[in-house]
């Protein structure tokens, strides 16, 4: 079977007939401004991507604009890959039924900053995504953009952005609406902008003039970069939709608000933009009247934590990259933590860029099919390797069983994790430990239950029957069963947080993984359960951001 390279990530489970399968994880960011990445970027540029929101409309196409920025100009070419991925929105190569946005490449694409005549690069480029309109009443939909495989004198800081398509149906006539924009602030430079989309639901045969008013919130205004504020441009003005030679207006204009860079450590800041009109042509009204601009701070205090010289990953088949290669089976080079494939942007390859001494000193101690009962044995192996850094992802197999009675009790799970942490911290008192939360495995059922092939594989291989049994049933007994499984995973994560908090050098991801969502495109087409290559990339991105600012 072919592998989907547009998947995201999974947690492990041991299924019947001797096949090791993993339950899903993924990356949905509920806060559009949130896009975790690495730590500080001393003497080099940080790369960040901002999120975007646009109102869908009835006819024509709208554009989501994602600003990719450098915190300061680079001295040589900086290149990266990016990928568009479905969440609740569906991408397609061409317009058609059920397609919400155009993803012509449907794979990794390249974005490059090239030095100009001054020998320095610019600090901002845009990724644009075409959004297809419709008149179907539906929920607000989302997609995401992820950056990876960074090369050149730069570091990836905020590598994930959320694209939100706001439904404006039902509606009559032509509705004007405004979207939202997010951009990373940067340290120096003047060309980063909040790119705010202002749209009409369909083209008008009469000119439309919309007044906008910018209201500073926590973000402050100054007319110039030297004024000490956070953003500039005019606080009020007019956006004109003029009638073109075709006899109708455009359906989208953009308002660009320049963002003033600084190196001060501060909270993310926001402002609001409201559109109105003293008069409008017949049949034109204001729909979504207020948008939000968010300026994400990309500064941080310098770390005193030394970059590790060695590392190990403990866990189950997710940390063996099961089904992350075209062929069925393990693919250690693509593991989120210790993988050597630069396209994954694993913890190891990121640390290697900072400390060449770690070269060849990344140990994969994970075992496909492992449960928390096996973690202490893996911990003892890591102690014997005398590593400086340990990553742990374990728990999917404890909840993914054939019956609820077989699930690991939360108290037992906690005691087993406590034992493993005692072994690690006693044997490696100076090692730093990152613990990833167990994903919300019930979401696997949510996104794949309507796919016949998924239901067939789940049944044939007895995959995670605590969740996937009777996949189309909405009987109360099945609803209650899934709720109990989800609560058990919540309890597992409470146990991880409780134990990790006892140790100064342990960091829990604060349920970042559990609170993440995933779409059908995140699920491997080999088994409808494991993460793909892209899934390992996503886990690397989020988990690294939850750790130390090396």
C-alpha cells in the first residue's frame, strides 16, 4: 500500500496478529498565534511563520496570506520546505466539490531567502493559499502550514501556522468582511507586515468604499519605527473596491500594517481593525466587521542550559517511526527525536546544527509495542549510555487494547512512570528529560470512522478496539465506552505531569500533544493508525518547542 506523506503523527498500540500499530497524534493549534519552534537565535536569524484568517465568500477565490519572516537579515541563502495540510478544511489540486483550498503541489514546496546587493537577505516573504468560495452552510474550517528542512545561517523558531476559513453562509446580497492576521515581530528590519484581508462575498457591479479604523490594544501605535510603538501606518483610512474594466469589483483587498521590530522580551500583542461605511450600494451589507492583528514576540532570554553531547529516545513504535517509510515496518532515520533524515527536523538534527559533538551519539532505545511497564528497562539502557538528554513518549499501548479491562490502570501507569523517572534521575542526575503527553486517541475514531478502508484495517488487525470497535455505532454504550477511554488517557497525562513535576530537569509538554487534533490526512494510508514521514516532522516541531531553548 502507498504511504501518505501528508500525515502527521501517532502513538503506539500493539494489535493482534502480531502487527504493531500506533494511535494518532497531530498538530492542530487552537490559538492562531501559537507556532512553537526552537529557542533563542544568538548571532543568527530566527525563522517564524504567522497564521491567517479569511472570510470564505460565495463566488470567486480569496487568499490566505502567511508571512514567513527572519528575525534579522541573513548573511547567506536561507532555504526551507513547507507543506499545506488539511485539518477540517480540504485541499485539492483543482477546484471541485468538497475542495476548500488549492494545494497544487500537494507535497513539500520550497521557500528561499536570497541575499541581495548588500549581501544580506530580506526579512519577509509570503506564502499565499487560494481559498474557494461556496454557499454551503458549514462550520469554520482550518488548514495548516508547517516549515521544515531549514538550511542556511538561521534557526527555525515558529514553524507552524493555522489558516482559518470563516463561513459567512447563509447570507443575502453581498457581505463585506474582514479577516485576522498574525506575524512575528523580529529584531531588526521594517518590512514585516500584518496582512489583513478585507473581502466581499461576491463581486459588486457598483464601487464599494469601506472605512477602516485600527484600535490599538496591547499593541501600541507609532507612525515610525523610531517612535517606540509596535506597529505603524494610518489608524484610519478607506479601502476601495473599484469597478474594473470587466464591470465588477474585485472580491478581496488587503490592508498592510507595518510591524516595528525590537529585541525586547515581551508578551504577544494585539490590535483590532473595524470596517464600516457611511453608505453602501444597494444589496451590500457589512458581515464580519472586526478583525484582529496579533504581533507574536520572537525574543527570549538566553539560555544557560548547555547543548547536549548525547541523547536517547524512550517509547514505543511511534519512536521507531513505524510505517514512516514507503515500505511497511520501522524507519528509525525518520524518528521525531533521534532521526537522521534532515527533512524530519528531528531533535537530533536540530541539536547537531548547534553542537557537532552530538554527531553519532543519538540512541533509539524505544521498542515497538512497549507499554509503560517497559519504560524502566529502557531507562536503564539510557543510563548505561550516559546520555545528556532523554525524550519520552509512552502510553498509547496502555489505552489501546482489545477490551477496557485490559487497559492499564492510571495508578499503575503512574507508579511505573515514577519508577522509570527514579532510574533516570538517579543514574543521570544532570540529564534533561522531555515528556510528551499521550494523544487523545479517541480522535482517531472521529476522523477515520467514515473511511471504509480504515474500518476494514481496524477490524482485520484488531487495532485499538477500545476506541475503534463498532466504529459507526452511536449507541449509548459505545459512546460511553469511548468517553471512558478518553478519560483514562486524561488520567495518564495527569500522572505524567505529576511525576515530572518532582524533578527539576524534567519538562512535561503541558498536554500540547493531547490537546492537538489531527485530520484524516494525518493518518497513514498503510494502516490508518501510524504517523507518516510528515507526521514525524510534526511531532518533532511541537515537541522540540515544548523543551529547552538550546
